[in-house]
C-alpha cells in the first residue's frame, strides 16, 4: 500500500486525490488549510462543479481509500508520498507567485522526520524544483509531475489522458512513483525535473498559440468571405495539424492558458534577457486579449441600426467553457465589462446552468439557469459558452421566445442556415 497525502484541495488536488484513490494499492488523504472546505468534503459537498467527481469521492471514501483532513502538522509525517497541489497565481509583474508552494515546502520540512517523495503537481516555472530543494532542506526526493486535465472532463482525462509525465532528478523511473501510477504505467513518460516542468508550459502555450492564430484566421475569414467551418475541415485533414482544438471562439480563458502564457513569457524575460526570444508568446497573449473584444465588436455592429432604449440582451454562458462553473478570465466577464463601459440603457440576462459569479458592473445583470426565462423578450441572443445542452436546441423555439432577431454566436455553435430559415440574423466568428 502507498500512503499518499495531497496538499491543497483545489481543482487539481481534489481531482488528482480522488482519481489516485481509485488505484487499489493507493490510500489518499486530501488536506487543506481551509478547514471548512475539508468539513464540507467530508459531507460530499464539492467545492467545484466537475462531472463525475462527487460520485468518485463518495465511492473511494466509502471504500476507505480516500480521506480528508485539515490537521496538516498532525498527519504529514504518516505519508510515503506527498503531492503538492497548491495555487500558483500570477504575480503583478506577470511572474508566477510561488508563495503557497514555499509554505507547503516549509510545512513538509518542519513536520516530516523521515525522507518523503514530494510530487509537484501545481504548474511551476522551469527550475522551481531547484528552489524546492532549498526550501525542503535537501532532505526529500522531488518529483515533477505536471497535470494535463481539462476542466469539465478532468475525471475522464485522468484515466483516458494521452500521457503522464514524471520528472525525476536523474530522469530514471522512480520505484515509488511506479507504484503510485501502477494502473497507468503504459502512459508514463520518464524524464528529468526541468523537462517535466517545461512539458507543461510548452503544451499549454502551443495549444494557446494554435487557438490565438486560429481565432485571427476566423476573423479574417469573416472579412474575406471564407468560411471557418470549411477551412477547419481542409486544414484539420493535414495529419500534422489535426482537426482538434480548432474551434474558433470568443478567445481562450480559464485559469490555465492565460496564466501559463504569461508565465512562459516571464521565463523568456528572465532567462533570455537581451535576445528577441519571447516575442512570439507575447504576441499570443496580446492577440487573445484583443480577440476577447471581438464579440463586443460583433454585438456593436449587429445592433448599430436597431438599437432601442429598452434593449434586452440575453447571453448564453457565463463559465469560460462548457462543463465547468469556473469563470476565471471568462470571455463573458470581458463582454459584460465592455457592455457596462460602452453601452447605455439596456437590460442583460445571463443564462448558465452552473456558473454564478458575475463581474462587478455598474448596471445590474440578471443571472438565471432558466433558458426560457432568459430568452423571453430578448432582442439579441449572444452565445458565449459551448454548453452542449444548448447545441441542438430548436432554433424556431428560440425565435418564438425572442422579441428581436439577432444572434451573435461567439462559439459558432448554431447553424447560420438554420437561424436564417427561422428569420434570425446570424453573426458568427468567421462563418
Ligand atoms: C487546459 C489544457 O487543455 C489541459 O491539458 C491542462 O491540464 C489545463 O489547461 C491546465 O493547465 O490545468 P482547460 O483550461 O481546462 O485545460 O480547458 P481547454 O479545454 O483546454 O480550453 C481552454 C480554452 O480554450 C477555453 O477558453 C476554451 O473555450 C478554449 N478553446 C478550446 C477554444 O476556444 N477552442 C477550442 O477548439 C478548444
């Protein structure tokens, strides 16, 4: 049996802990300094919305393979392996704030009397493992094990992911980590600590770059009469590129791509001072920031000639993507803020099945989970989040609820032809 402790029960720590506990030879304790969160988890109250997570937690707790504890000093020394899954937010200068990582290391240094395997799960800049050696007093084995889970499908991704990257000091397989991942050994890629840390940034930043360029190409399609759907079919057929991750949208958001692109840029600034390297990732960041206003620009031009004093704008989706309640860097937040700053006299309702956190705006914004209530009397419907339950909705029904006839589809989720057949005027991103 491997006795595993997970420090930090945010999205990464909780999903990782719950999934690792499914391996029959692992016993996992998820810990957090927030005792109220731990008490709620003991009652199976999930702090985040994530498909299948509650069921998995219930099952593994029931089988005595998953536990929750807030007494970190009291239990740290009982584990063979300690995963660190604390937050690594962006600091004011764009760098990654490692304060929580350092405090986790300090606790391990203080409360562990025997040598442990310390697994870094949080996303940290390349070379962080060297700092951790100092913080941990050179007494423990440091493993770099980045996560590649997508919010909304994280539990599925844990068992069906493409790879598990494990970085060790010499790049050689570690026997305890082999035991931890015994059910998924065929997916493990062994490497050194720095390379493992870099795999995470390189993966997220390549995906972010792909999307940023793709969104620019989609906007250009709109200007030139090309259709992004057909362009996607043609481009995605090239096996070197592939059809996945080519859905034009309102700009990428979430806690990962924005943070990791900034983090990589900061690493270029730090390690490659005086060179021109790092400009490309900066361009990706700037492009996405600019593109996050594209939905507002579309809304503006769509309503220019039909604006009325009591305009009702219904926005479908608050979360940064479908399947999650996470609103961090959500394009809907950006849109609501732009509307608040630049438009007068309108009513807004946001429809989202799970997300609830609105940005601070001067004008009130109504929030509902009820699609019919939200769409009723709307002059404009703006589609911001690709919630699958709204994908195949009857467009005629949508039209029957609306007062106006404008659809701004920032996810290219509905069909222009179907909208037009139902008397709607359709604006998409390049289609
Ligand atoms: C991303 C990575 O995909 C995960 O592998 C990684 O583990 C995670 O970050 C992380 O670092 O923790 P996530 O942010 O949950 O996962 O979501 P994605 O599905 O990758 O989407 C990211 C953003 O791109 C979202 O705003 C999404 O709407 C957008 N997107 C994605 C598109 O606009 N079009 C696409 O075709 C795909």
